[in-house]
C-alpha cells in the first residue's frame, strides 16, 4: 500500500444504485440518481472545475428511502431528497456560482 494526496479538492458521490428485485427503492431506479449524476457532472465541467471537483457515481449509500442521495467529501455534507432542480444549490455548496 502506498499513501498519496488526493488528485481532487472535492469528491461528489451521487448514488446511482438500481435494485432490480423491488425489495427497496433505489436512487438510480426510483429517484433521479442517474440523471442527477450526469447533470451535476456537466455543470461542474461547464464551470471549469472538473480538474478540482470530481463527480462520481456511487453504489448504494444505504439510505435509499431518502434518495436521491449526494455526499460531498471532504466536507462530509450529506444531501438527501435531492432533485435536478437542486443543482444550483449543490453548486453553491461546492463554492461555485450556478
């Protein structure tokens, strides 16, 4: 194992998990997780911050009923019940102007 410095100042994890069995809701299937990931990634790129802020797909964050879920690190900021209309507010939390 080798320790390294992170390449990005912030990581934005967007749950895109899809449960096929229907036992529980999922951010990617029942909420807007996949669309939120794509739109947020494009918004960060458009703001010219893709080299500092990494928007990534996440598997299950285990709070499915509160989806769509977003986790911003290293701020340890958890956003739940997130919708596409929330992207400007998420960008503000990242220190960006929408």
